[in-house]
C-alpha cells in the first residue's frame, strides 16, 4: 500500500500561525517585493508553487523539484526557508498550522495571502519570463538579498543606479551618483564595476588609491602603546603602523614603496590590497582618519548601455507600476506560461549563486581531514585559505568523531589529525 500523502488527507482545520501586513506605500511595496524575489528565480518558483490551500514543507519541496524538471535537487528545507525568511515577512505568504481529520497532529504549511495572489505570483511570472530575455541571471544582475554596509539592500541600490543612469541621457560621474542616491562611494563603485562586466554600463574611472589621492592621517589622540598588539610582530600590520607613527600622514603608494623590499616575493598589487585592508582596520580602530584630496582630478564617467536600459524599461519600471495597482499589467502577467521558462531560469540561478559549485559533504570532510594531516597544527583560517571553503561544520564533526583533535594555544585553536592506533 502506498504511503498516504499530506495533500490526500482531509483537513479538519487551518489555523494561521504567522502572517504579516503588506506595505501600503507603492515605493515601500517595490522595495519589499523586489528585495524578496527580484533577484532570485528560485524564490519566484517557490511563490508560484503555492496556492490558497496550505502545502506542507515536504510537498512544497517536491513541487519545486517537479516544476523545475529536477534541474536543482535542493535541500528539503530550502523552500521553507525562502518562505520563513523572505516571503512571510513582507506579507506574500502566511504560515499555517494544518490539523488533519482524525488526528491531533499539527503540520506546518504555507499558503498564499491575498497579496501574494494579487501581486506576488504575477510579478514572479514576469520575472521568470524576463530572466530568459537577459543573458545574466536575476541574481547576477541584482545581487544578494542581504544588506551591505548601509541600511538599504544591495538589490534596491542597483535598481536605483540603473534608473538614474537610464533617465539621464548625459554620462554621469561616480561622485554625482553618490550625492544623488545617498549611497556610499565604495558600494557605488562595486555596483558599477559589476554592471560594466555584465555590459549594462560603460564605466571608466581612475583609482584614487593608485594616484595617491587618499591620505591617511594619524589622529592626535592615537598612542603607540595602545596599538602594541599589532606592533609585537614584524607583520605587515606592525610595519604599516610604524610608518604611520613616524610620518603622520601617508598614502597607499607611499607605504607600498617603503615596504615592497620587505616582501620581495609578493606581487605589488597583492601587497597594495593587503595594505588597504590594514588601513581600513586602523580607521575602524580610530588610529587614523581618512582624507580625500584633489577629488576634482578623478575623472570617472558612467553611461548606461542599451541592455541596461532594457532592464529598467522592461523589468524595473513595469514592476513599480504594477505595485501602484496597474491591473492591466498584473492581468497580462497572470497569463504568462512561466513553465516554458522555468528550467532554464532555475539553472541560471543555481549556477550564478554558487550552488552548482558546492561539493558533496563526504568529499569536503575528506579534503579537510587531508589538509590537517598534511599540516599538523593548522588553523581554521589557513584551511579556508587552501580550500576556499569555511570548514566549521566539518571541523566540529571530525572532532566529534575523534578523527581530529583541537588544541588551544593562547587565543588561537590549532587542529591535528588523531593518531591511528
């Protein structure tokens, strides 16, 4: 006899466990919806797999796999996590306790809210269709959902940059975008560099670090004995600190020229990058202040391409309009045969978000164990450097299985392979 499926059982009662309000302001609606699904074909499909009737975690997972023709065998909890962390908080999905007939068993399930049905699913169908029209995935274009250094999500910052460039026919300077959009310069620069790689903008700029236009000045209150922890070693950090305390004001080029003889085997660009990281740390520790000189000499120019304009005109603007209750757009998107595009869309998301590069857990355990055997006393960050993978989970389990032992030496933990008896 085949096992009984949840959807085949009679539901006695549905009790809403968690449901949030959807924003009323159109701009807030766009930020909420686009941050949730505008950058993820996988979250779009999760939303399209839901309906008015609750569906259990297992059934939602199976439906996702089936609808995408099994091109991405995700973990069982992936779709539930999308609901819990992204879709429920903005009011597109609700969590319900399903009580089945003849049993006191409660099962967690998910279903669409009225908002999810009105706005969420049509917009998800539109995004899936448009994903097929553009070479990069939505994830590649708009980036991860998590916030960066500011309060605004990276996804929304990228839409703002593209819109500003689209509506200004003349080339813009990077500094103009910083002032107009109130996004920090480092973030703007990173977004523009990525857009240029994708062919969405033409971006030319002069690196102010290379030209020595960023200066780092020792703060008056900074005392050498307060940073003794970085001066105890002849490390790069210590040497940079020595030069700052000696010369009071420096730039990165100055430091590279003074230190390159100390690191003859290290490429200059690598040394420069590491020095920038040290200087950034000193700024956070309130040891130096960061000053920007001769800003007018930096000539940066940004201009949107035709492909960049298409993303604004065919994707961002229509979704903004639909969330201002454009029923014609929403009705048209409800008619989209999104299943014709879904397999290709999920493959694009899987590849660009890095999931296709993940190794099986068994292989990761063996790799971590082999690195430890070859390097007795190795530290976690050194393992990460060799494998390009955070080994935290593997280390915990290897220790638990007595295949590896951890020894604390001062503040650092070192790992050794267990001796084979």
